[in-house]
C-alpha cells in the first residue's frame, strides 16, 4: 500500500505560479513512476508530468511551463507550475505506480483555480 498526500493547490491569477507537493509513504525510488494528472468536469484525467527513476515526461500542453522534481529525503515529488492560464484550472492528482504488479495509487486531489 502507498499513501499519497497532495498539498499546494489554490487560487492564482493568470500568469501566476503554484507549487504542488506529493508526499509518499514509501521511498519514491522504490516506485516505478510518480506522476501528476489533472481532471476537469466531463473530461478524462490527463497526464501532466511523470517522473520515473530519473526519466521525465510532460504532457504536450505543458510547453515548458511546469517542472516536476523529487526530494528523496522527504519522499516527495513537486510540480512547479509557472505562467498558469485559465485552462489549467483542474483538480490535480498525484499518482504512483508501485510494486511488481505495477499497482496504481492515487492521492485525494488538490484544486487549482486560475482566475482573475
């Protein structure tokens, strides 16, 4: 079992920045991947960024605005989001793939609202 606790969401104006954090109950280096997804009403969850043992992948819409990073000492993955736009408004979820069965674990989600 892996518990994931997100923090850092909130309200920000267009062009602003937020940093999301996801604290895992296991060493992130024992996971197969740590991701950030986002979801808006009526749409499927989409991948924002993935950290997989040092390999990083971003969704096409990120376009250099977001950065995923890891803090091994705190078993935490961060998502720094800059130049946020209204279309970035969503619930952001932390996700982990863990174990030899590649089991999925999700955090509770954190709301990010970009509005003037």
